[in-house]
């Protein structure tokens, strides 16, 4: 074998070429290693190591998952942590609770087990209305008449809790998850039929709102799971959540589409996951309260759909955030949270996993 | 002698275990990802399966798309699955069908995590018995943090999710 000599110009040239070649390769490898170590991988490569709970998680400072981004934004947002303050927490029971409503008398109406429990906002039980089955939604008229949605039909009770009517079911696919009562109408959000049903107060079905209709420019509701609610807004229009389209829609009582707002996003001003918001409620001034599952949180939007503030972030529901909608949660049929509002702008939040009811009132920041 | 033989045969039948196989209980699975790494086979015998009856056929499927996708399309950078094992097919506006290609699925449970965290939970992991060699001591079962690996009768080798957990 010929001995290497640096004095030989040919050998020197080959030596230098080889050095440059391998030096370039080494440099590329170093650059790639740096990119990977700096988190140059796709966001999709990250997985949560703390079941969605950012508080106390060691990965949180550098985490880029939506939960962490949302938590950081919530802390940085001017109204976060200051718009509403919790004033009371009513403990839950072992019986799953499916719905919470606040009546015009500012009392809480909790649909739990085969009953509706009426209580004050201090948590004092006043009466219990027995039902033949679970109620999934409740609405209370100004005169105290109570309307309960039992899976596929509506039942009506007088202010003392005696049943006075049982309305006919619209059909086998009916799955009522939201009710709203007005002066002369009752609107029922049917998650199974993907339609809002309009009844007169005698129980006659007089209209169907929101069914897909290209001629009327109605896109139709996308309801992958039984989270569907309807509210009567002070402006005279209905507000309905369309979770599969990640937005809140407005309709006239006659069913004309009147607009929509909302977007899909894990960030603080959007609706996370595949199908949110799950429920909506209305403040006395017309601003909207939205509830989400997956990353359970309650937020407030303006009348025109601009994000305003967080009422309760995901971190406020540590047990709830561990249980995704697709998991079996012992004792709970639903996941996420539900919210209702009273005449003073207070918000009551029902945590489906723990059964707790939290009463929150607006702070100086939260008052309009 | 015949009687003794018959007695011994009866005793042998009484003590021999019923044929069982390993399976994952979807209710206990924590979607930790260890099924992909700990199977003795080069490609894990655990695959994702899809319960179509539970699926919402969502446009924005959180089992298919990673967090904050740039666009709702099949581009690789938007998919959660590291091997593109989920096939997305348009059905009608705004519904899409999602099917698992088991030849590509590695059982990492990323899609299962996304689906169960935000969606209806129609995606879940199961041991596929056309692949599983039915080890006496399953190496995945040994490390499963949720104790989700159970022995089931060979006559009913799968634990299928049939209804969503919400009611």
C-alpha cells in the first residue's frame, strides 16, 4: 500500500476533498440534531403527558398543545381570572345530573336521576318533582310552569310540581337536549333529529327550525353527540349551538337563518375539538355564555360573537378534564359542563363529572 | 383399567383451562402508546379499530387531525397518525368516513387519544388475533398502566364498543 504523503499534490488534494466532504456531512447532521432538540418536530408529535391538566405539569412551559396554549392565553387575557368570581359551590351527589337551569325566579332547577330538584342559589332544596324517566332539559316559564324534556317527549308541570300534560313524541329518533320557553312558544332542541322543534304552549308542533335546506340557505345542524341547546335572545331571535360546525347560529321563530359566528380552534377564542360548543346560555344583556367539552371551559362572547372573557378555564375542572367524551366515566352519563344564568348576571355551572354546581358572580371587570 | 382411564380423562378435562386469548378492555385503556413498543412481534399485534355506529363522521375529526391543523385535508402535516393509517373519505357535506388501514397501523393510540378526548370514542385498540401469537405472558400486559389486558374466551376474542358512553 502506498504510504500517504502530504507532499504529494494528488494525495493532498484527495485528502482535502475528503475532509471537506465529511465536514459538510457532519455539519448537516449537527444542524438536524439542533432542529430536533429545539422541537422542530410537528405539533402532532406531541402528546399530553398529564391528561390535559396544565397546572403543575413539568412540560407546561414549553408545551405547544392546545390546552397549554389556551391556558397561557387565559392567564394573559385582560379579563381572565377577573371577570367572574366563584361565590358558592354546591356539592354533587352520586346520582348523575344531566341538566341545570335557572328559572325566572332565580331558583336552580337540576335534572338529576328521575327527578327535577328545585333549590335556592344557596343550595337549599325546596322541592323535588318526580319523573318517570330522566329529564335531559328543563325550561321554566314566567308563571312557573315547568317543561321537562324526557328523551323523546315533553312533559309539563304546574308550579307546584304536578304533571298537567305529556306531549306527543315527534318520532323515534327524537332526543331532546335543550328547551326554551317564550310568551307563547316552546322550542325544543332535538339532537337526534338535528332540528329545533317549535311548539305552542298547548303542545302542538307548529314548526321545524334549522333542517338542511339549500333553497333557504340553511346549512343544517351537525350534532355528533347529544349536546344541543336553544335559547330565546332578547333581540327576538333564537340562538342555537351547532357543535359540528363550531358556531352559534341565529334563527327567526319562523326558521329563517339569521347569521352565525364562531370558529374551530383550540385557542381561547375558538371552540376546541370536533364538536363544540356543547351548550349556550344568555346573560340578561344578551351576551352569550358557551360551554365546551374535551377541554371543559365556560366563556363569554359579545352579542356579535366577539370573545370577551373566560368564566371558568379547563384548569378549574381537574376531574372533568381527565374524562374525555369517549371514555366511560363512572356515575356520569355526560361529560363537560353546563351553564345557566340568572337575572343578576350570575352564572351557575354544573360539572357533569363531579355533580358540583358552582355559582359565580361578575366582578367589576365582568360587569358591562 | 378402563374405569381408571375414564376417571383420569375426566380429571384432565376438569383441570385443563378453557382456551383464552389476550384482549384489551377499551374501558381501561389509557392510550399510553406502549402497545406499539412492547409487543414481541416486530409490528405490534395491537391495532386501532373503528366502531362506525358511534362515530360522528366529523369534518374536523380529532382522531384524524392533529392539534390546530393548517387545513382540513389529508396532507401529512395535518394528520395525527404517524403512519397515515387512517383513510379519510368524503361522504356528504359535512360528513367524512374514517377507516383504519391495519397494514399501516402500529397501535400507538394517538388517534384513540384524540377521539376519546374530544369525540365520541369510536376509535379504540384491540389485539388482532390474526397476528397475535398469544404469549403465555403478554409483554404488553406486563407494562400496561391501566391493566387493560384481560383474558377472554377464544369464542369471543374481541371486546367491541357498541354504544357511545354518553346517554
